C-alpha cells in the first residue's frame, strides 16, 4: 500500500514541477536558438569573405592596383608603404565586397 502512495506522490510532484520544468526547457530552447543563429551568421560571414577574396583574385583588381602603384613616385611609395596604405586599400576592398556578398544572402 505504501508503494502505491509513493507512486501517486511521485506523479503529484511531477505535476507540481511542470511549470518550472517548462521554463527550464523553454530557456534552453531559446538559448539554443540564439546560439545557432549567431553561429549561422558567423559561418555566413566566413563564406562571404571567402567569396569576396575569390572575386578580388578573379577580377584582376590586384593587377590594376599594382600597375597604378608602380606609376607613383618612389619617395611617395615609401611613405605610403610606411603608413600601410596598400593594406588599408586591401582591407577596404575586401570589406566592400563582403558587404556586397552579405547583401545577397537573405538573412
């Protein structure tokens, strides 16, 4: 008889804990969805950056920039290299192309 009472007490305890368990499961689901969303965004940005670099390589923009760079006076080139202007130009072009590729992705 005692085991039957324990059985019903066990299920009564489960029923009493349903709201707190629901909140716990709901919190876990929301956290999982948020983490999944940001991981998807990170993978999408990585993919877009890879596409942007491939576009830069295939368009021949590097050759055009190198030709323009070689036509500049050598003293100006030294100062611009010291100020890391070529790296800045590369960074800006990659950012614009990545932004363009991310604009093509619907989310």
